[in-house]
C-alpha cells in the first residue's frame, strides 16, 4: 500500500534562536497532530529593534503521516 503524508506550513517566533523557533513549531503542532515526521525550514528572518536582533522567525513546512480509518484509535 502506498504511503501518503500531509504537509502544513507554520510560522514560528522565538526570542532565543531559530532552533528554538523550530522546536516551538513542532511542540505546538504536536498538540493536534500525530506522527510528525519532519520539519523543513523554508525561510529564516529576524526582527530588529534598536540595532539588535529581538526575535528569530521561521517559515516551516511540517510533514506528518495521514491515518487511515483502520489505523485510528477507537473511542
């Protein structure tokens, strides 16, 4: 059987680092998605205030497995 995955795009921000912004995106997505397989960082940006970086931002694509009706947990 073929495997099908879904990709969603997320924006995330952190005052610490781009890595922290990526982890925050995965943490938040994990609250409503199961079987997250990967994160692809499409774009890195930063906000600057008074000549200093104030926050790190990413635009990311998160990939996760789709579940078939047979594999969903029964309630």
